[in-house]
């Protein structure tokens, strides 16, 4: 099965080798037929600490790295 790749914005880079990425998705509400925006935060592995707050990044699923990290940042 292929690994998922998501695009989002870095919202925090305070931790060593970790960035928090906010990924927004848009969908149409099934009853109201209105476009809704939902966002979710993912913690991703950034081994070189090269990404800063506000950067657009792509993250990919990976094997668990820590208790909360299940994603890694793809090199841009």
C-alpha cells in the first residue's frame, strides 16, 4: 500500500528534530452542501531542523519514530 503524502504549514519548530504541521482539508457538508474547512495537526520528523514556522512542507507516513511522531518531512 502506498504511503500517504500530505501538504501543510509548519506551525511549531520548538522541539529538536520535530515540526508540527497543520494540514487543512476542504469538503462539502453532506446535508448543508456548504464547503467546510477542517484542519489537523501532525508531528513530523525533521532530522536537520531545516524547516521554520510558516514554511509549506510535504509530509509522508513512516514507521513510528516516537510516541507521537508517525510522519516525516520530505526534502523540498
